[in-house]
C-alpha cells in the first residue's frame, strides 16, 4: 500500500511539473505563458515609455524640471509649454498644410494601388513575378536615390514650388513606400475565393463592376491598413515635400524641424531672463502637438486597424 501511495504521489508531482514546464495537450504550459506575458509587457513598455515620458514632461513647469525629486508626476499641471509650442509651430497653419498634402494623396495612393494589386492578383499578367520582384526592389532602394531625378523632371515641367508633384506622384502610385501597399493588395486579392468573381460574372457583372461591388468591399482590411500607413508616412515626410513645394506649404513636421530657430525669434532675450528659455518641456510639447493628430486618428480607427492587421498581415491570410 505504501509503495502504491508513493507511486501515486510521484506521478502527481511528475504531472504537475510536466504541466508547468511542458503543458497539457492543446494547452500551453504555465511557464510558457508567463514568459510570453513578460516578453509582451517588456515590448509594450519599450514602445509606450517614450510617449508616457513625453506627456508627463510636457505638463511640467520650469520648477519641476529642475527639481530632481519630480520624475513622473508634475507637482503642478502647466499648459505654458503647450501654449509656447503651439505659437512657435503655428500649429493651425501647420495642420492645415499637413492635411492639404496628406489626406488626398493618401486616398489617391490607396485607390490607385488597389487597382494595380487587383490586376496582379486576379488576372494572368505577363511577367507577373518580375513586376512583383521589381516592387520589392524599389521598396529597398532609399528614397534619396530618386530625389534628384524627380526634382529635375518636375522642374522641367515648371511644377517645383507647387503641391502638384505630391499629387501627381500619388496618382501614379509612386508615393512614399507605395510598393509595400502593392504587395499587400496583391496578397489579399490573390487569396480570396475566385468563386465570388465568377458568380458575379454569371449574373452579368462586368470586370469593373466586380471590382467595385465585390473586390473593394472584401478588401476593406487592406484599404484601412494602406490608407493609415500612407497617411502617417506622408504626414511625417520632411524630405520630398519640402523639395517639391519649396515654400508653397509648410507642414507641422517641417515646422518642428525649425523649432529652435523659430522659438528664438519669437521669444527675446528679455523673456529668457524671466524664465522663458527653451527647455525640455517645451520641446516635448511641440513634438506631442506634431504627432497628436496621428494619435487621434489611430484612437478613432483602432478597432478597424487591429482587425485589418490580423486579416491582411504579410501572409495574406
């Protein structure tokens, strides 16, 4: 009896250790789940920490900044840094210009590349693999390589100093990192059932109607992903837009690039002597105001964005 009880106890302990380290059939072990949560928490902290630090420091006044005992929570919430940063950035003019060169180009790029991706994904295009390989190659080439040829091209057509080059590039599907959007659409359109297209064709729908009525509604996840990334990349662009517009528009990130010089021009040395010097709080407030529209856009479309990432991804599932 004692031997049997000892064996049963040994089996119970062995089973407990097995479940902890290996897990049961169809279920992961407790140890693997703990490690997963630790890794996810660490990754989340790495990404969230800068934003939390930026928000916390932006609301500090000059006394909190020099007080070593104040680290995260300000003793007094101050909006002075945001007021000075907004005036320095000319925030409303910057947002207006940013929307002018961001919203419509992002929409145009999203729709044009959806047509190209649909063509590659649903039709027997000659040299299809070659075009896809070229798209990947173009994505790997730095944008700085094509800047001078594009500038010379648009300059020959007297378009430099206007916003039309940004629109023209988007209409032709050659916007910022546009090749990755082509691959996303290609992956999506080449995986959803062809029976849907065939059924619509049997009912008398033409190619264009199938694309509008069947393909685009099915591609909503891909459209959301491509539009959001296109919007963000164009919004943050401080290389191509200044090169083509040369003063026609000055976006909010472009204002942020000149933040120190603009601040020094606005606030005289008299203001500096009274505690109005440029400090970390004002700098971070300016950065936060610049990315605030992107944060608001993400919060509004958060659910659709997460669902879209899950449905599209890189595998096309």
